[in-house]
């Protein structure tokens, strides 16, 4: 018997509530820890309203029922989340198309291998099916996204009306049902690692992000719809539908996107408003439209950084949209459902033209023809040299490019470029390739857009070479070099001589090797030169070196050295202030460096102190020290009371007095340190949305080992220090125009000022640079390990 279509309202709630509580066979057998021992969170304190949304634990069973009911449905588990929950992908098409998915994917790949051939084939075969991808609830507390996806799956799995049939005659629908299972279970915006997944698409540090990237590169969807909430208004235009305001990322072929973007957005708006009589609340019944940033505004909702899911998808040729439902309610679910239907109708009616322009993106890349851009914006190629002793940073970069459908080659003979000779084995990214825009946005230096717009929505600089620490050298002329295609970069570590050995303080992987060898029982020393020395190496631990990719060679251990031991490191846990875990990036940086890290909450520090730890890091918002005027959502993550604050302050001071190591990172950490009376330097901060890549002069010091007197850093809500007194400055922003790329008004006041300081007479270090930002600033991670080792 055909299952009834879900309706937004009481019927839908009752149907879902009547289903037995069960965890699907694929789900991890674990206890829930939020509401009670066996339940998921019922909602989020950051949402002002709640409805009986579908619990994650029921979704697998619902999807299995759909697959049993309908021959149109293919259900797959694409992998697991950070906390181990299954991630579901549902593909829907007419049954006769299900056996042709491989064929359709092959034809999609033809678009960026031989785009002219693809154009000709499509012109002759107008019945070609195009993939459309719908992403559900990448922010866990924006519940409506996945609920709308479930309703859409139900409709396209089971309905046979003319509209449904017409859409399926032209499209293959791919649903990433719950893009963030951890967040849905826990009632948080982020995943189990505390990372906002909708900020992770340039670095792709999280498993959930990688799985979404895999779907995008597998299908190269023509349209990508990302279902979010909640953007509301009282002007009769609730909700938001992209396209965005300026500034637009200059690496897009934005003219082709613009041929369709606003028209498709208005088609979504028309579908929503046209169905307003079907909504439950007057707020929706009285709709006259929705907010479309590009049409209705001049700044504030930009698509500049490729960190967001739809913006990333646009580099694969998709017409990408964020859809922000107005409210956390069944009306919000209906709004998202209607928006998707509007997009699908538009895409179906305009498939030929939209697809032609999508293919044109790839054709421009292959032909090195970018009429939207000034001549010279794209280099002819990037050269990526390899450090033979430590190739791990370049190895990571090359594999990252390959995983993103970017072609990389390796020189088979020595060659010259820009007057420099490079050996065989050097990597080359030829920019005459289909996804040149994505390659360039990952590899370019970025630009200073401070004067281009009053404010940015999020980060404005993300250069992988500058923030991961590898070289990507622009070549403006044609390269004459013999190459071979690269499928994977994989370097094994090596050991030269009989020891002792030196490990250069050169990368995240090098420091991890140090920590792994210490944990394995080897005698490892840090010399005053900042390098690491291994006294001997047992045969059983040689495998650790080989897996690391690092080369160790014989060297004399210096007289001035310190033997390393396993450190007990604590980091103050931001459980979710203002819907973010502000400490999460630093925690992941420490873990990638090989440290074992314990999260401690503000109340735990107040109640138990820190005597069991060697080091304590404060990297996150200073609002964790608040105890007055707290919102319901923020209160659980703070000290909570004046008495607890005083205990927190006393316990941290006692920890330092007893020889504990205290490290503050970023503006929040610095402000908290000042508030706690642990420093007397003046803490200066820029505006909350200022950020970017900066020139930094690192002085000779243990904290700055491995960095140069003219080097780089990254700031986010910039902080700098003046009136140092007896404190020692070990790094300063460069004098003059130190700002490389990003958005920071008034930055000139920080020129030449200290950004890393050490207190005199106590082990307190303030690192103003964002050394662990979102698991992104790999090149700066070693500032953390240096501070811990000093």
C-alpha cells in the first residue's frame, strides 16, 4: 500500500511520533548522552522555538522503508560521521535510469575531459538526465533541512502526478540526507569534533566534509541546494535564498553563473509565495517574497570564501544556493520543500541552457580562456617543489588537489621556470584544466579586499600554500617540461646512519613523529636550536619513522638540550558558546601534532583545579568567564557564578605558581588572560569580523623555532600587545603595510606591534596569531608545540 505523503503539521508529527524508538542496524550501538541515557537532544537552546522534528535514530528505518516501497530509490551509507553515526545518501530516478548511473557519471566526466564533445552530445540528446544534489542540515540544529529532505524523498519515491514525472524525466536527485548526524543527535550546530562543517570546504578536515566532496566530485551536479535555517524577518519576506552580495570570489566564472542564478532564486521565491495558503501560521500566509541578497542588498552576505558548501560546489560547475528557512517549525520545513520544488521546476525547464553554461566553465578552463577575468589573473601553471627531508606538507597538498578533481603532474626531468631550475619529481599544476578556478582559489596568495566592502560574512583569506606551509610558485609563461600524471603522492620516511638522529622542526608531521617516538619509549631531546634529536632508534620503532614520511639522518646531539616526556595537556572547553566551539581548531591542531589533550570545562577548572596537568591552554572566547547576563543557550558553557569565577581564577594562578605552563591563543585567550590578572600587557583587538594573512617578524626564541624573521601568520579578530613592561616580545607584525590578504579596516594601528609575548618570571605565553584556526593553519601549528616544549 502506498505510504501517505507527509504533510507539514499535526499529521506529520503524529505519524512520526507513532514510530517505535529504534536504532537502525547500521547505527552505532552507543548510549545517547543529551536528554537522558538513551535519547537524543530534543532541540537546541539556541533555537527560540521547537517542533517535533524527526530524530536521527529514526531516519535510517524511514529510509529503508522508502527503498522497499519504491523502485526509484537507491539507499546507500556513504560512510560515518566523526562520532561514528552512519551518513545516508538517497538517489532517486526513474527505475529505467537506475542501471545507467555509471553511464551518466561517465558522461558527466566527459564534460571536463572533452567539453566540446559533451556539448555536441547533449545538443543531440535532449533527454539527458542531469544530477541535482540536495544537502540536508549541515548545521545540526537547523532541523528543517533534513525533514524537508525526507518529505521530498517521499514525494519523488512514491508520487505519480505530472509534475513529479516531469522532474524525474530530466533529473537524477541525490539527497545527502543528514549532512551532520553528530549535530542532530547532540543538538549542536557543529560535528563531534566541534567543527562547523559549513566552514570546512577549502580544507576538508572532517570526515563529513570529505564525504560531501566525494558526492560532488562523483556526480558534478548541475544544481546544488543546501538546506539551512533560520533567517526570519517581519517585512513579509521571511527566509533567504542566494545568490549573494559582492564581493564575489574572482576565481569563479561568475558571468556564467549569473546567467541563471537570480532567475532560479526568484523561481524558488515564486513557488513559496504561490503556496502560501497552505502554511499554518499567518507569518507565512502573509508572505510577499523572500530575501535574495544579490537582488535586495549590497553587502553582508557574500560568496567570497570557498569554505561554504554551495560556494565550493560552484567550482565544480554547480549552480549553488544556500536556502535559509525562516523558522524552526513545520512551516519552515514546508518553506524549504517549496524552495527545492521551485528550483527543480526551473532546472527542468531550463536544463539545456544551464547545462551548456556549466560545460562552458570547464571548456574555458581547458582552453585557458577566461573572458570574465583580466589577462594575467590566472598563471599558466604552479610549480610545487618538494623538500626531500620533509616532503609531507607538499604531499598533503598534492593529494588534496587530486581529491578535488584537480590534475597534478610530476616532472620526469629537470626543467627551468622563472629563471630557476627544478629537479625531476617536482609537482606541476597546469592551469589549462577544467577546474582551473578551484585550483587557483586553493593555490593563489589571495588579495586585500578591505576597501572593497564594508564587512565580510566570514574569512577573507585562505591561501593553502601560505597557511599549510608549502611553495606554490606562479609561472606566467608556457612551461617546457616532460611530465607524467600523478595519481597519489606517497612518501615513506627514511633513516640514514646509525644515530644519533636529528628531526627537523619543519612540519606538523615532524612534530607528530617526535611525540610518537616519545610515547614509544625512545629518548628524544629538544636542542636549543629548536631541532629534535633521537639518541637511538629500536628496530621496532623504525616503522613509525617510515610511516611518518620524514627523513632522519645522523647528527650530534647538542650539549644544551632537554629530554622530552609525554605532556599532560589540558584545553579549556567551549561547549558551544554562541553556537560555536571556539577552542575546537586548537584542540585538533594539538592532536594532529601528536599530543594527548584533555578538555576541561570552566566549571571543572573551578571545582577541581589543574594540578593533574603540565600545561593549560585557553584558546576560545573570553565569554566562558562570564556569570552575569547570560543567554539560556550560553549559560551551560561558562563558569556560571561569581563564586565559580573566583575559584577558577585562584586555581589557574595556583597552577602557574606550581610550575604549570599557561598558553593563551587568539583574542579571546588574551582578553581572558588579562581579566584573570595573569598579564599586565595591554591587549588590543580589531573588529570581530576582521581576519587575514599577515606578515610577521619572528625573533629567535624557543616559541618561534622553525620560523623566520620575515614570515607569515593568520589573524581572526586580530589582537596585538602594547605597554609590554617586563614581558618579552618574540614576534611582531611587520612594519608598514603588513597585511597580505583578507579584510581588516584600521589595521595600520597594529603595524610593528607585538603578537606573541612571554611574561617575565612565570610560564605565561600569549600567542595572538590564530595558531590553530579551524584545523586550517597547519603552518602555524608548531607555535603551539614550541610553546609546550619550551
